[in-house]
């Protein structure tokens, strides 16, 4: 049985990924930062393990990965779902808000990848799936820092995939479009309805849409994919 570590797994896309990978037969470890009650409830539901760590802190990330290895003696899948967003005019963004976006969305992804690599290289296998965004592909107005961080995730994914492919490790990126999660609620119902109308497939995405892509990349069907960007966005960005 494979062991999967999912960051940001207490809710939203991370929770859906945890459910899907558990259904696929994986042992699941659910990382959370603050939402302990939600993470532990989901872990109990899935028969998994909840671990607290702030992914923007490399010391906490290493401790989390070491705990996974102590318990399971293997780590086969890493899915980096932890993320934060900020909407507003660039000139209004405070430096601490900018640093938090970069620290969680980009630095956190790097730290998690770095922490799992020694084990994956030793076992000559592994799947890493990073989560970017369609704004990482094309940029989003009033989301300059978020777009920059998510573009960095795409670059990190492509570079790392070349580096670790000889060790049998696949590294791919999922770039969701507008997905119905707490992160998009601040946009308001009218804006979300307009975005659904603009989407060629005529609806917003679900967390299950994204989880299905992650499941595919972690399955034998994804054996010959690495360094790729998969974009479940309903055709909003092509």
C-alpha cells in the first residue's frame, strides 16, 4: 500500500485529494496548519493520520516528513495543496501579506519537495504533484503576488522533474481554474456566476474535478508523465 502526504488537507481541494487517494487504496497523511478539528475529523473518517505543520517553515516540514517515515517507513506520494490567496490592488498590498503568499504558496511547495526527495531517491520511485493555478499560467488582475507565486510553482515543477526523473520520480503540476472552495467565496455570488458563464463548459469546477487529475497522475496511467501541467479549468484558459 502506498503512503501519500497531502498538505493543506483539512478542507477544499486538499480534503478532496485525501478522500480520492484513500479510495485509490493509499494510506493518507493529512497536513494542516490551524484547522485541527477539521483535519482530525477527516483523518478519522478515512482511517488516516493528521499532522500539524506550517509548510512555510522548513524545520516544521522536515519534522512532519520524518514523522511520516517513522510511522510508515515509506513515502510514495506528495501532493502540495497548502495555499493562501489575496485579492486587491498591488499598490495596496502590505509587505507582510506579500511575504505570506510567497512563503506558503511557493516556498512551502519547495520545502515539502526538498524534504521528501531523500526517501524517494533512495527507494527509486515517487510521485510529486504540485498545485498551481490558471493565474500561474496567464496572470490574474488584482492577484499579482498570487500569480507570481503560482507561476513559480510551475517553474519549480518543470525543473525538478528533469532533475529527479533518473531516480524514477515523476513531478507534475495541476493548475485548477475557478473551483468552488472557501478561497473563491470572497469574490461574491455575482462574480462567480459571471465566471461560470465565461467558462466554456458552463460551470465552476469542483474539488473532485481536481482530485481526479491528481489521482490520475499518481496512478499507473500517469507512469509516462513528468514535468507536465494539467489544467482542470473547464476551458477558461487554453
